């Protein structure tokens, strides 16, 4: 039995964005879990990658449109990431 990896991360700087970019490059599904509203990609420099992810996985947030990426949103985002991960 083979399994296809699903990349789940938070679109953050460092390993997060690299994992999403490599997933896109190699055809793996990738989910970005956001600590903001769907209309606010944070960090903004990752907007192009986030747009590409829509066709190869997606973006998830529990925040309403207009929610800014304030520090208190990220622990909640991290619990969603943890809940979606097997390993």
C-alpha cells in the first residue's frame, strides 16, 4: 500500500513556505492553514505561492474575512495544523 504525503503548514517564513513550494514543484497536495482571514495572506510575500496552492490543495482558516494576522490567532491556527497531521 502506498500513501501520498499531504503537506500541512502555516505559510510562515522558513521551513513552512519551503515545504509548500516543494510540494507544488513535485505535485504533492499542500494545505496552508492561516492565522488571518482568507482575504489577508500573511506574510504578504507568500501571496503568489498561496494562490498556486488553491489548485493543488488549498487554504484553510477559521477566521472571518478582514481578520488581521494578530499574534493571538496563531496558537489557534497551530492547533488546526496539529489536528490535520498524522506525523
